[in-house]
């Protein structure tokens, strides 16, 4: 009878919960059972292989199960040629990394090439060490707004990818904060590198809460407690907890990356893919 009373009490509590408009237990379970529909790869991870066998490497990446790739250069090939190869392999490329100098040299041509490739986002990958004062970041923010306006007219978006230097206090401020506060959310999106923001001593959740909807992509790369970059799933970053905030953050794309995969780049990207394929959040 005690078990029966306990059961009926639980049923009554659940009914009361539903009457109040709170989600039933089944909804909570369902939410914790989400998984990534598409897993992408930043091709910088397999750059040496791409240089030796461009299409063969793309074929290997597709065979692992990746559906999306992020380029960091086309290895001397035309955008139309590369797009045709992607189509044959069932791959798409929603984003690409670009140099910051592109914004003042061949920006309109880069946008045109990006549209041929199917890129929705063109992402500034890096700022040189000689250009990292707060005034530099303010100047870049203004440049990003201007370039972002040009891109948006062509139905492409400009983005920025962080490392850890943006989180080093400079004159009492974090350059990353200056960049985000000074750029227009409609014109400049962010690709958060989860390794580098962690390495910089900051939390992704702080920025998801302060700047919701701005982080259209993440670089999924793992970190050990002593700062080593490792295959996804072999470090301490809580990807399930981060991915559970995807709606708040605005995350659409998840790109695996490893700067120095050893001893095998393909082995590394396969291990990371297999981990993410089974991850629930």
C-alpha cells in the first residue's frame, strides 16, 4: 500500500505540474536526449593531407560521416571547382576563414567567391600580434561593421573567430568585450573557439548570457587541465553543457578542429566525430 500511495502521490504531483503549465517529465527527458544533426570539420585540421591529395582527403572526411566543412583557403583551386567536388561528395561548406586584410583588399570578390561556394559566413580567423591594442580592436570593430554591411547586402555574413589573446586584460578591459560591444549584432557574428576561450580563463556561458544569439558557430576542440589540446572527448570541456545552450547562444554550426593532430590527422578527426555522434545534451 505504501508503494501504491507513493505512486498515486507522484501521479497527482505530475498532474498538478501539467496544470500549472510546467513541462512534464517526458519533455525534460526529451530535451536531454538532443544530439547534433550535422557535425562539421574545420579543414585546417587536415591541411597537410589536403595539400597532398585535395579531393581524396575530402572523400575521407565525408566517409567518416562529416556533412559540413569549413575552409581556410582553396589550395589553388577555383571556387566553382571546389564546389563541384563538394557536391559530388555530399558535403556543404557554410563557412570559411579569411584573413583580416581581405576586408580592405578584395572584399567584394571574396564575397562573390563565397556565394559560389555556398558560404553563409566569412569569418576573420586571426589578428596579428602587432595589432592588438585596445585602439586596434576599436578600429577593427569599425572595419567589421563596414565590411559586414557590404556582406549583408549580398546575403552573406561576416564573423570573427577568437583565440585566447582577446581575453588578456588590456588597460583594464578585455579586447573581446570591446569588440563585441562596438560591433553591430546584425552585421558581425561570432564563431567561438571553445578551446581558446577556456585557455583564456573565460566561460562560454558568460558570453552566451551577455550576448545571446551572436554565436552562430563554435570550434569544437578539447583541452586537458594542463592546457593541452586533445581530440574531442579526451579533455575536460563539458560539451554537453555548452551545446545545451545552443538556442540561447544562436549556434547553428559545430566544427571540429585540432591544430596539431598527432600521430594521424584522419585518426584524430574520426575519434572526435565518433565522440560527438554519441553525445546527448
